[in-house]
C-alpha cells in the first residue's frame, strides 16, 4: 500500500460490557482531578496594565533575541 495513513489491520477488537448509563454514573462518581476550565478562569483573573502596543513591542524584542513563540502544533 502506498498510502501514508496508518494501517490498523491487526487490531484486537473487544466489545464493552458496560452500558452508557453505567459509564455515565462512573464518570459522575469519579470526576477528573483537574478541571478543564481552570486555565480559562485563571486567564480571566489576570489583569495587565500594559497596552496592546507595549505587548507587541515586547514580543517583537523577545523574538529578535531568540525567543520562539509557540503556536500551532508546537504550542
């Protein structure tokens, strides 16, 4: 095969014996340790006195001195 896609031909297959309701009840009984919205709420509470122009200038200076801004898949 000339595709670059992964070929999942020999995967083991299993059927879950749990019902949706059982999975839902287990998720309610055991919530995640970390709230997925923590970073969003923290971001709202941070206040800056810097103007947009000052932030842009600071970012340009940092990039000029070798700082790599993480974006896309590297973030």
